[in-house]
């Protein structure tokens, strides 16, 4: 088995917009018509898919193939607390059609988006602050400016999406 190599400075600078994209797609709620059930469901599903990507980014300590890890940037990987039931739901219900969905009642069917996203938001804000303070070598100024704007956005509004 080949041990994955450490990313180069050029790769870290190049992947930076992609990492920012995942964070923005998870936490910057697009304008949408809240009374359109299908649109609201699509918005929250997209948020949760990006959240799942970010969980792996922040928690993984072992790289599979060419996965990008937060530790590549010098930011420590560590578990994010999400309740076991929410984590099971996150892993089983979001992108899999399983019989375990039958466990839900009308009361438990809505996604607990806020409960899932709050600890991930805290870690994401810390990471954004870290990147602004410790940019990867070779990162260009327009991209770093985008990270500073994202940090300002987080500092101005720390609301997380409600249940859907």
C-alpha cells in the first residue's frame, strides 16, 4: 500500500478556493422562497451534503487517496461532537435509501439542521480565522481577500439554519 504524500505548497494554495466553497455552501444560506417545500428541502439537502464533506475534512486523520484534510494546512483534526443519533442519521439518511428511515415519526422526520451544524460552524469559523492568520504559501491575494470577507460574514452573523 502506498502512503499518501504530503500536499505541496502549490496544491494547498490551489485547493483553497475549493475548501472555501464547501464552507460557504454549508453556511451561507441562499435566498429562497421558504413556503416552497421542495425548494426548502433542496436548500437544506445541499447544506447537509456540504456539511458531510466538511465533517470528513475536519475529523479525518488518515488520508484516503487524495483527500484534502484540515491538517494539511496545519489545523488540527479532531472529532466534532454530533449526537450519535444525528450522526447515524447523517450517515444513513442523507444519501442512502434505507429501511432505517422507518424509525422516524412525523415529529422526528424534520432534519435537526441547527443541532448538526452548530459544532461544525464553530470549527469552520476557527478554520477560516486560522487561514486568514496563517495563509498557505503561494495563496494569491484575491483568494485571501475572499477568506477575509467570509470571516467578516461569520463575525457579523452566526445564525445557523433552522430545522427543515
